[in-house]
């Protein structure tokens, strides 16, 4: 068997073009557009790249982009003041504070000071509670992107066994909640799980979010399963002639592709969906603020 490759890059392009159409309709009917603000503290090169990509894609779909770059030694109080200012700015509908933050800043305090309505990351405790009780939440972008790709591929997920490997607040836990809402039977596995290969082999849907390169082997995968690889790991290129690091997922792709029914590649799978979902969440936030119905991002 050779797995179908789930093309996250192509899927994210289609999603962004639907977002752009929705933004254009909003501009016509309301005379305003949704705005997304990103706050970056310090000069972490990887974070700078993320923030630049976010700003570029925000503008490309016709939304307004706001960028705040603060020095690495900025006080927690100054950061909280800026968040308060953004919370009260009616032109801004989504706010993301790029993580990780420097050690002298309390990340939980910062995240929970973002207005829950503008919390397009879905990290605020109110949104975590709303999601886990099945209420209208802002849903974290990476799990939302995985859900959209799974629904597109399967139609319905009802009754399927889903195993999520990884229990982070950003991916594992919200992913499990979303799969539960889709009527999957959900297992969250992690570093202490006994006989992880056997647990994974039960999965019709396997979501890998552990941050360990090529960790999940082909023999752990149920034949025909759908594999969603959230990992983005930089490793030394196996070809010594290439000095640039190689990007690999948490799943051993070469092994998995001959067992799985469908699989997301790395790069080009889940990654591009995350920013697209951030834009989608910003439009959703705008619609809620304006009393409009939530846009439906699931392709019909
Ligand atoms: N840093 C890396 N990924 C993310 C993300 O999805 N959201 C935020 N806020 N910071 C990140």
C-alpha cells in the first residue's frame, strides 16, 4: 500500500482564498476589515520568521496587520499594558503573543490577560474551558487545521478510534477534545504510556505531536490508518554534502507511507494549516464581535 498524501499546503491555499473572499464580503457590507495583531518579545530568529509570515499572509487575505516588537528585557508590566491597549482597540479582532516568552515573564499571566474574544490562539483559560465543555470557543490553530484536513478526507469521523500522541496544552489536549466532539473514541498517549506501539496500532486516526524526530515507526501503524504528523523537527541532513538541516516530522514517513491509508508530509502538511487557521480564527472573532454567524471553514 502507498498512502495518499494529504496536501496541507494546497489545502491551506484553498482555505486562505475562502478567507480572502469572506474578508472581501465583510469589506463591502461593513466598510471595515478584521485586524490581527502579533506581539513579539525579543529576537528569536525562528519567532521572527513566524511573525513575518503571519503579517504577510494577514495582508494577503485583505486583513489589517498590526505588529509590535518589544525588547527582550521589556518588563512584564509594560507587556501587560500593551495587551490592555490592544484589547481596547476596536480595529483589532485577534491578538497573538508569540511564544516562548523570556523567562522573567509569566506566560500564563500574559495569555490570560488577552481578551478571550481576541485570543485567536485559543490559549486563554476561558477558551480552554469553553472547548472542553463543547461551547463556542476560539480553537487553537494547529488542532483546528488537523481537524479540517481530517474532515475533508473522511467526511465523518464518527466512531473511529483516534490516538493522540502528546498531551501539550497547545496541540494534544485540544486535539483530543476536537476529536471527541467529532464522536471519535479518543486515547491520549504520552511518554509514560505503556506499550505505546500497541496503543498506536489501535488507531484509525493517529495524531503525532511529541516533538521527537521520526519517533513513530511504520510497524506501530494500523494498515490503512490516517496519520497526522504535527512534528516539525530539524535534524542534520543524512546527506553529508548538504549542510542545511532537514525538516522531519514525529513519524518515520518513509516507513509509514507504505502502511498508512493517508498521511500528512513534513514539510507541507500540518504546518501551513496553522497560519491559515490563525487567519480563519481572526475572521471568526470579527464575526462574533459584529453579531454575525460564525463562518463555516469546513469545505462542503
Ligand atoms: N510559537 C510557536 N507556535 C506558536 C503558536 O501557535 N502561537 C503562539 N502564540 N506562539 C507560538
